[in-house]
C-alpha cells in the first residue's frame, strides 16, 4: 500500500485532512499530565495534526514520524512552524529519548513480523509512558469487531484485547489501564490503553 495523497483523501480516510485534533490534544495533556519540557513522539502522525495542536498549546517538544513521505511533506507545508518537528520514519527517530510515545490507530497497520521490533525501539529511552489506540477483535481468530476496521485494507493485524496485552507484557511494558477520555477510550472494538516501561 502506498501512503500518498490518495490514501489520505479517499476511502475510509476521505475526511482525514479535515479531522480536528483539539479534543484529542486536550485529553492527552490531562492523561499524561504533560509539562512543556516533556518530549512526545507521535508515531504514525500522518501530516502532523496532533503534533501541531500540542505545539500550538505550548508543548514545543512534540514530534511526529510517519512512513508517508507525502504526509510529512504536506504537514511541513501547511504547518511551517513545526516543519522541523515532523520526520519520515526511521528506526532511530522512534528509539530516541522521549517522555511519552503515541501509537494512535497505527499498530493495526504493521505486520506481525515488525510489531515487536518497533515496540522494542519505542521502549528505548522511554521515561514515562506509551499510549496506544488499537482496533481489536472480540475474540482471537475473529475479524475486527467494528465494520469500519474491517473495511480498511491497510488494517493487516487483527487480534483480541488479551493478545495485545500479552504482547506488550512480553516486550517489557506494564499495563497502566484503559484510557477513558472523551476522545480516546476503550470499547468492545477498540483497546485504548496506557503502558509504562517495566
């Protein structure tokens, strides 16, 4: 799958460029008790809408990485004030020092063979916590619980809640609980959680 303009402006992502990130940023600031000196890395940031919202609220150590060169270039164009905070994904920009790392609607796009590697890299130099939001199946072996998750051809990794919790545990993360904010929360079809390095 090529993550270019068509990916972000058609199909399930037809409204991607119009998404509002203010509520999500507000919830994350409260959840993580963010301070201006905290360094946050949003993995799979797309064009950087959440990074821009955090930056605009005084959290200038917010960074985004994405595998899409198109999305990063677009974000640097529309948000010139954070151009230096958006980067195309490389292993070293996920493993660098940070207080918090975000994987919001990202891990389901990653092949199982690569999941352990990227989560291990995220654990390196992680001082505080990881927040993830992941569409899940009701039970292991089933399809995603939500129709919207099943209709996205880029969702290639589908597992149940317990499978994901076991994976994080095996990689040295301690589950800190479900997230229950207004804009990010667990449900029957979604695991939204916070983890800390053990």
